[in-house]
């Protein structure tokens, strides 16, 4: 029986560091597994990275059991070492249950967005905006701040909810001019709706700013200068657009902006920084801005795209890196690397709700992509030198195939109700290849395979390769012996499911380390700052659900 592991907490810097060190010590033996990339599965025989006893057990396991593995679920008959691995891993991962939110934010009321404010949002986005807007408003009132800076505002969903529903002055900052234009146009429509109802005589409309936030200093300067401009200019209705250059000379002075604003207000101007899935280093720049600017009274940020973080020791830049940011973590010198940071975006909850059929198709496409790498290695080695990426293009193709399949099923009533159950949650992960109106699935029991000279799943693989070569600008030729390559790879494709499930199990642990590093950075600032980590979204709907919250005492 697996030994019961200890529980960790992060209420103090010392406790947080202890937790991080425990994660780092756990991760180190599995670093090759973290560094691996599934595209090289056959080329580098990556299944050999997994303990033989574990692989021998998992390759015979049901798909349902593999889907629960990233959540730490183990079967009684599994090897003791594997059960202990999952038990220890589960104890080190940050909890994702939302009960803590209401303990930390008493009397929090989450208002439902009306149809006008929610227009254009999918279920996931509506869920996120409703909750985060309520949390940001609660924190703003609790910290004595009024104005909200929405960092990486996108199309302005959060900014508009805070403005129209919670009546906060909001400045929406985004790098995309298109996003600013969409935000402004959408805000104008919402304003007209509220004006027609005459329910809010003094409507607050988000002000939009278009610029690249390349550093925490730029974000700080931009935020305070915006407050000064808001105080000296009358409201012009729908948000204004300002563009700030990236050169040093174009940055406004923080001290001058603060002094000017305080002089005009006869008091200090306070604001809250908020970010809904602020990408890569942007989340980290928010933390540094909070620490470096007294006018920022509070911060709430939910990060994403950890693969886009700049990492110390790996990045040759003059700017501060996005990971690690705490002094203690820098001394520990744990290097994650891009593949491990990319893995941090995996969701155990999403794995758990996949249907077996969708998961099997997902394993198939991993096999196709890894075998396609063998094609490139043998016939197009010059392409590999440039590290080609067809991931996003491949995802777009898979989505098109998913849509075609669903449309086909609507017209085909004889499809069993248990076959291929889809939801919005599955779209990004499932992959389907239709040949002659049928679906291939090399793992599914009882499924009729496409056999070409005895090779299972060859025709879908051939289709995948043709599409991939086209997207890379390469000509397909009959001289390329795809059948030979598939015969070489296919016998080992049964290892992909277990391999990918084990890697996915490590993903939440990597994310926990990154988030604890951010918490520790805030805790290192001393007693003047309170900092917390806790989940605010349903992890099934929104896997990046843990918020970093900080406020000045």
C-alpha cells in the first residue's frame, strides 16, 4: 500500500519554499520525461523513458483508467512504485477545488451577466468573466481602490462587466489595435442599451489603450499616466485609444505622473491590476508592477501560456525573465525548459471528462504526428533543421474534421448514442480522420480497421502526411514509402496512451511550481503585502483556474 504523504501549505514564505523544494526534488528524476516531445516518440524510442514494469502494466490498461491517471487515480493491482508515484504527486499539486474562494472572500456575490453583456461569450468565457468581475470588484472595495486596470484585456469582456455591471472606472490595455476597436464598438452598443433603459444615468465606459507591455516599468508608467489623463479630460463616452511606443524616450515618468495626479486630487490615486489569463510574461510583469508601485493597492491575475514564459538560464535577454522570479527559486536553479512549461497547460480535469472514443482518437493523432516525424527525418531532413511546427495548423484541420463528423452524425440516425459523444470541452483535444465515410481508431475494440496490406490505420496516416507536407510546402511523391514507415512505427503505437498519460500527470505539478514561485516572490516583499493562491473557476470549464491575489496591508 502506498505510504500516506504529508500535506503542504503556503501561508508563509518558508512554507511556500518548502513546498517548492519538495516539488523540485520530486521532478528531477523525471526530467527526461518532462523534456520529451511526443513528435519524437518513435524517432527517439521515448517509451523507454518509462519504467518497464509501469509500461507493461499500463499498456494493457483500459482507456478509462488512463484518462483518470493524470488526476492521480490508481488501480489496486498496479505496481506499488507506480501507486506511490501518483500518491506523492497528488499531494504536491495545488488544490483546484473552489471552496476556499468563499472562505477568503466572505459575502462575495457573483452576479449573472445579462444577455447584452454576455453577447459573444461562450460558456467558458461567461463563467470566467462573471466570477472574476465579482472577485475584482470585491477586492477593489476591500483595498480602497476604485479604478481597475484590465491587463491584456482582449475584446474587453471583463472590462465591460466591471464598468457596466459593477460601475468601476476601467482602463483596458491590450497590444492589439483590433481588440481595442472591437472593445470600443461593443462598449458603445452596450452603452446604448443601458441608456435606453435609463437604469444607469452615469454610465462608466472602459477606456482602451493599445500598446505592447514589454516590462513592468512600462505597465506601471502607462497605468498611472492613464489615471492622470482621465482626471484632466472629460469623458468622451466610448473608450479612447492611445498608443505608447516601446522606446525608452516615449515612456512617461512615474514620479511626475503620481505627483501630477495627487496634486489634482489632493490625495493618492489607487487602482487594482487585473488579468484574465494574461499570457506568458505579462502575468509576471503585473506582479512586478504591483511590487514597484505604491499606487497599485491590489492585484488579481490568472496566468496562462506558460510555454511562452521567458526562462532564466535559457533566454539571452536584458529584460527580467518570467521564470523563476522569486529569489529563493533562482538560488535553487531548477530549469524547466519549454516542453515542461508547455506540459504545465495540461488539465487533469479535461482528461477525466473525455470519452474513451475521443481519447483513442487523440492517441491516434499523436501516433500519426510522431510517425510523420520519421517521414521528415528520412525524406526531408533539411526541414527538421528549421524545427517545423504544424501543431496549430494540425489543430485547425482536426477541428474541421470534428465539425464534419458531427454534421455527418446528425444526418446518420443509425449511429449509436454511445458512440463519439462530443462537447465544447473535447473540441481542442479530439482528432478524427474520415476515409470513405468511416472513422479509424486503432485502439477501439470491435472497430473495423482500414487494412492496407495488413497495416492497421495506414490510410488515415497517409492522409495526415499529405496534409502535413502540403502545409510545410513540401511535394508529396509516390517515392516516399509511407507504408514502410507506418509498419515500422505502428507496433509501438500502443505505448503512446500510457506515455502521454504519465506526462500529463506531471503537468499540474509543473504549473504548481510556477504559481508557487509567483506567490513566493510576493511573500518575499515582507509584511507590507498579503498574498494568496486559490482557485476561482470550475477547473473543468476553465483549467487555468488558480488566481494569484495580492493586496497591501
